[in-house]
């Protein structure tokens, strides 16, 4: 029985992935759930497991190829018992041969059947560009979206400049088709001594996702300063016993997540998504936790975070972060988030406004916890005390959330952290 290996859904707004590396070859015997291929997306590098035990008959998608979600990557014969080479493979090129043929002059002599990514075909159709005339700078001599855009710019007749308002309107109307053409004044020419670092596939996809979010959502922000004295006291009193019981250190992040999910229940406008001309308040609170890895930022999701205790949140966050750094997250663990928290770490981080993780409408960014002089009131008397404080910044989508509920939500997070009614 022949079973298709397909590229599964890898998260909201992810429509395609780049084949980074095949971990097996045609004719190999593979086991169910054995990693077959590494795929790069705008969120993470993932390993696609085998859906069945059998013989890998055919590799359909070559390394370096960009394929859409749902595309067939390979074929597995689940009935075969021993590894062998398919005789037809002698006449059928494997992944390496296909790449060599794509790079050969012969491939260039057949412009009627250009090798192009699915996204390049869609952009070419939307811009009315002849894809056979576009350059091919992608892996294996494939035409990419950028090649199509470059060809559209090259062949576009020069027209008189539009009034600024009309030009802005046209840019917004085509924002979902292609990025704006870089004007001459914004181009940088490489100078002697400059170090040129090509973007990795993951870095390019992250950049595209960030640009999409900024051009889609009108970002607004608000920031508050939080007195964490009680949280620090709870953590200091329990951190040794917690490490002994659970095998990892108790950080401040679970406290913030616990307060945030409770505030989201009080202000559901922040636990929402924009769908066309409607705002959908999400029934469940699935908390995205931004985690830095050696290959970039990923956002695994803690499911039903509002149903977990502080200890449950700490364990879930530790597990996701550890597996994110070792690249052992599944695709399902990177999608479905309804809100995100980002902790960029220490080293002088006062506060900053993060870019919203689409299709969410809000993201919290932690600042560094430092000791500062704070005015405290007790019994009607003011005094200055040294307290551990943190700035917490909220970025929100002004299409869905106004300033008043955004400020009220952030104030509620602050209240919960300063009250510190946490059980350990």
C-alpha cells in the first residue's frame, strides 16, 4: 500500500515551507514516527515524521524546494518488508539528480516549463507577469517570489508619480500580494570591508511574517511599572524546594503567565482575532511563549493555560522551552495561540513593544527586573523604599482593541502581580 507523506499545517499564516534536508534516502526502510525530513518555516525548523512503517519508495520534494501546506513530499510502501531499490528509480531522477538537472544549461533551454515555487506562480498571476521571463535565483534554479517582483518592476512602464494619498492607498491594496518595491534612496550599496550575511530560510520567513503583521495590524502600545516585591519574596522562599521537587528553577515567567491568563478572562477583547469585518473573542486561552533558539525565535503554545495552576504553568513552560531549543517540538505545538508573552532577557532591557503574532491581537513584552527607589504609602505616610520593579509593555491591534480596555487589562495584570495571591 502506497502512503503519501505530506507537509502538515504548521501554524497560522504559514502557507509553505522550505525542504532543508532529507534524513533518509529512497529505498531506505523507515519506522512509523521516524523523522524523515527537516522543513523550515517562518516559525521553526520542524522534522516531519513518517506516517507509517515501510520502504521509502520515492522522494517527491527536493532539498531547497519551497512547497505549500498539504503538498506531497514522499511516498512510502507500507507493505514492503525489506529495503530495496525501485527498478524504476534507475530511470527516475532522485532528489540530488533533480537538483543537478535544474542547475544544468539544459533546464535553462526550456523556458516554457519554468521551475518556480507555488507562491511565485500566485504572485506572477496576480501581477500579470510572464513567469518564463523572470530570473531564477532560488535553490535548484527555481523562480521565487522575489524574482517575479523584480521582473514586474523591470517591465513596468514608468508612470507619472501619484499623489501621496493615492499612492499609499494602492500600496495598502496590494500589500497581500507583494512587498513594496525598494526605492533608490532606500537601497544600500555594499562598501569595502562590509560583512555580507545571507538570510537563512528561517530568517527570511520570520522577516516576511513581521512585515505582514505590521502592515496588517495598526499597532498601539501601553506600558506599566510593576512592584514585584511580593512575587520575589514568594519565589525566594520556595525556589530551593521547588528545584528539589521538580528538577528545574522557578523563574518569574510562570507568575506573569498566571496573572495574564486571569486578566484575559476579565478582558476577553485581548484574547481575540480579527476575521474579516468581525472580531472573534476566543473561547479558550492558549498562551504563546516566545522562546529564543540557536536558529531563531519560536512561539510554542501552552494549551488551556487558564486551567493550569502556577506549578502546572511552570512545568508546561519548562517542557516547551527545553524541547524548542532541542528542536523536538511538534507542528501542533506551534499553532493555535490566542495571546503571546515575550521575555527578551536581561542586559539593560527596560521595556520595548513587540510585534503582534498574527492572528492574535495582543502581545506582552517583559522588561528586566531591577531594584529602583519607589514611593510607598503605609498608614497615610509616604516613604521611599528600594523595590524590585519591572516594566511590562503591551502591544495591541487597534482594529480590535481601544485604549481603555487595553489599559484596563494591563492594569489588572499589574494588580494581580502586586497582590501576589499565588499558591506554591
